[in-house]
C-alpha cells in the first residue's frame, strides 16, 4: 500500500464524526470497525477533488467491512435526460438486513466565535462553504431525492425497495479554532473534531513563529496527520508562499514543526 494512500485511509478512519447519534434531525452513520490487516486498497487518482477521493476511500473501506454490503454507490438520479442528483450509498446491514441510505461529507471548517450559534460558526477557510447550508442541503435535497418519483424509479430499477430505507449521514470534519483562543463551546458538535487552529498573516509574521519550519501540504494531504517526512521550508519562504495563495483568495493549510515530536496544523485566512 502506498504511504500516501495508507495515510489517507488512516486519516479518514481517524477523523471523528461532527456529531454522534441524532442531531439537527439527522442520524449520524456509525462507521464500522474495519480490520486493515488484509486490506489491499486500489489506487485513487490524485487529480480527483478531495471530496471524491474521500468517497472512494469510504467505498473501499465499506467493501472490506463484513458489516455492510454496498448496494448502490454514486448512483445518478435522472429525470428524462437531466441528472437531478446522486445517491452516495445504499447499504445493506448484513446482520439485520436493514437498508441504510448514507450521504457522505468530509469537511474542513474554521470556527468563528464571533457568531453566537455553534452551527453557524463553522465555515470553510475561504468562507465560501457554510456548515449550516450543507446541513439544510442534505436534509432537504439529498435525503428528499429518494422520495422523488425519479429517485424511486432509480431504486426500483436497481431492485431496491424504498419503503424502509433509513437516512443517515456520514459527516466527518476537521475543525480549526482561532489562534490562542480560550476554550470554546461548540456543543452539540463533537469537540474531538478540533485538530488545529486558524490565524491571519499578521499572526504568522510574529516573532513566535520565526524559529520554526513549515510545510504547505497539497489538498490531498489535508486529511493526513502531520508527519516529519516532508520538505520543510523556512518562515520567510512560508510567508512568500502564503502571499502567493492569497492573490487567488486561497487560504492554505500549513504544518508547523515546533520540534521533532511536535507538529501542528493550521489555516492562514486571507480575509
């Protein structure tokens, strides 16, 4: 198994769900325990968007798990010639025989405590991607798709009875809190999802960071636990690189090596 793919799979499995059980009227899918001893993953094209890479990782792990059988995966739903949506997964629980419709989401969110409600505090590092909006979309559009005539036709064509399918979401996320912030309350969200911090360029320019080494991971590496086997660069080079990303209004993730055993990750936001 290639190192990168191995780390990506571990990263996916180690990322906690954004909430447990049922919240916001949505049940969180409990990912099965997967024994990786004899797991041989198939290569995943690195050109794919990160979300699609995660779908493939998830599919391979579910295929390997004895708990579920994958009945449908990434199934387009068409109305006439037009594709109106896609069903991520229909799974059959091999123990109970029950069917589960699972919509998968893997996100990186910064926490903005200037907003009072935890579900509105989460946004993508470029502020284009809001947790609350995604939540509404899953509930109203992606779950609703199965109940539409086109969705029911798709299920029927695949021999899947639609009466007793339970909707669940596999919503994994890595959260980043403000740099040097006091403890923040994000309940009912899962605090175990907090893996790093976010800051602005002025914070990064500060003397605190000058002595450290840095690495700017490419997007497929965002999922990974930061590690030592990367080409580290200086504080000065990092500021130059970050400035280049800012020209495209792009908030990069950065790994900082504070010592051989202490490597942290953070986002630098441009706004």
